[in-house]
C-alpha cells in the first residue's frame, strides 16, 4: 500500500496521549524515513500556542536517546504546526479548514487528511459532525480518515450510538478504531506462529489443549488517571478491548489471506462465539478486586481509594479474573482463564497454552506439563516447555524449555505499537484496527458484567504488589489448576 502525502491532524494535541505516544512515534518513523515525502502534523486543541511554542513542548517529550541528530529533529519540527480552536464549536472548523487548505497547498499534500481524535470520548461524535459540516469528510479529492481512540463507547448501547453518530458523516472504511494491543509485534506474531507453521495448528484445539491462561498484569497503580479510571475499571480499561483482542488472535480460525476484510471477518466470528456469561458465571467464575495499601520492598503503596480523583468509597475494580469459554467446534469445553490488574508484582502480558497430558503415564505419574508460553511483553518471546529424560538410571522425566527471545534477533528493532499503527493509518491498512462488529461483540460479551456491577456484587481487596485476591486463585484451583507465576 502506498504511503501517500498527507496532513496528520491531531485533536487533543496538548494532551497526554499526543505528547507521550503519538509525537515520539511519528518522530521515530520520520528518522527511519517511513513517513511520506510530503506530510505535516497539525496539532489542534483549545490551548493557545504558536507553532514554535508547540514544537518546543513536543521536543521536551522526545527522549534524548531518540534524538539521532539535531538536524533531523529540526527538520521534523518544521513539519509541525498548531491551530487553536474550540473543538466543540462548529464555527471554528472554518478556521481549521482554512489552515489545512493552506498547508495542503504549501506542502502539496494531495488533499489527504488523517483526523486523529486523541480527545475525551465525549468529543468523538462532535468532531465528526463538525468536520462534516465543513466538508472535511469529503473524499472526492484525496482520502479522509477518522481515527478513534479507545474507549469506543461505555457499554453496548453507547457503542452502538457512537457508531450511528459517526456513520452519519463517515463510511466504515474511513473509520479506524485503535486498539494499541493489535499493534504489538508479539500479538501479530501469534498469527504467524499459528498459521505459518504446520506443527502447532493440528494441536490447536480442545482435543489437545487442556486450558489457556491470559494474563495482563501491571505493576503500576492508576497513577494520575484516577478520575478517568474510576468510571472505567479494569473491565472497560483492559478486558473489553485489549485482552479480548488477544483472545481473538489465539482462538480465531485461519483467514484465507491476510487483509483487512479476511482477518476481521475471522476475528468477529470468534468474538461472536464467546459463551454468554450466565448468572452462575457471574457468581462463580468472575472475581473482581481492588488494590489496598501495602509496603513492597520498603516502598509504601497507597490503596486505590486513596489515589487522587478516586472517591474513598469507590467500588471500582482494579482487578478482574474470569473463567470463560468459546462456543465453537475448536474450543468446546476448553476454559480460558483471564486476569488483569493494576499493582501486581510485575508488568507482564502473556498467553499460556496448556496441552493435555499423555493418555497413559508410561514413565511417571508426575510427567511434566507441555505448555507454550507466548510472552507479549516485556522480554517478548516464546517458550515451549516439555519433558525429557533425566540423565542416569531409570526413566524419570524433567521439564526443559525451548526458549526464543526477540532480543536475540539483534538487528531487529521492534516498532512500538503506535509506530506500527500510525504507519498503517497513513497507508490505509485497516487489518489491525477493530471493525464495528468486533467492538460490539466485545461489549455484548462484557455487558452482563457491567449490569452485574450495578447490582450488589462482591469486590475483594488485594494487597498492592500481589497477584490479586485469593478468591481468584480458587477459579483455577477448583479445576485442579494454578495460575502460572510469570516472575
Ligand atoms: C491502556 C489502559 O489502554 O493500556 C491503561 O488505559 C493500561 O490503563 C495500558 O495501563 C496498558 O498498555 P500496555 O501497552 O502498557 O500494556
């Protein structure tokens, strides 16, 4: 796909996402000469900055180690501009249109524009509507793409309402819903591991797989995002989007080719097969937790309720543990255990495929388990664990591992998720962006949990720096399993 000359318009330009993620990623792509020959970045928000003041603010966020040479950074800055408008005021879009048009003429951007909404979600439909009021959605001359950040909706109904609002002005193929987990190299690698090798796929089903664990653990608490997080919780923040997307990559059927339609058709098929959660599941297969204060390695860690922006009687979960199933031929009866939480002992995202034991124990009753660990982050890689004979007399077996780390591919520098996805946006490759039907399928699956949380529900405390509430251990123990301890 071509990397067309284009104007990258970022709404919410003075915000955290733009400063911390988008700009450093664009700069990195620029240093690698991956951006189009002609491009500009136009930051848009309400704050008043001159172009130069905005550039200076951005430079401060680019790590010194990333500044390959000062001239390159200066060249990058020459492509950055800023326009202050009131995003909620339709009249201000005339000013924006005029600015885009001038930049377009000066830099020969071929009327292509990417509108990235790095704003609070309440502005998504407003921005789409106001852009359209000034025909900035019109693709007669040059493409126009709209990028929507997570969260896409707050529940199933609001996601449908947002879709409808966007569809009034943009076509589905113009809308790119970002889930940065799909931009992670190791998440994509799951597809290659499964579908480019003939040795795994024959075993990739309920006949050979006993159960699957998915862990998305973070060591940090909610930091300064208490205000946002308290209305969201781990369910909406991590499970509804990132972790269900990871599960889709693990569980989907092979697409016939890798392109946006084929891939996303398979993703939605598997997400639509997630077994609806029953009252029994909500009571027995779901554990919601919240971190409490504790001291870890001499450091005092505060309770969630003591975080800035969090009410001191908050019932928001910072941990979710869930046992779930997929209702289709491949996965019938295979439990998927998922957990995600803040303030856990370490930051790790991984998928562990536990294979069934041999049908008959020839050597010892305690034969090692066959498992495949797909480490999404950090120390990205894959580990295959299996049993071999212990040297010496007898036939005792011991567990050994075949271990691959991406860092062993010395020359390969992994693109960060945002680098990869920004590049795909400019190319117009929607393969790694969520389609509306997939987003709805995810909301549809978690909606019973959201409804359950409106009633009386159990919320368990767990000390900061631990693996979550003990009740979550029982989710596996009662099935004869145990969460893997990744550190
Ligand atoms: C974001 C969540 O979408 O993902 C954050 O809002 C979370 O709360 C983050 O920390 C995790 O992303 P990563 O890439 O650090 O695993």
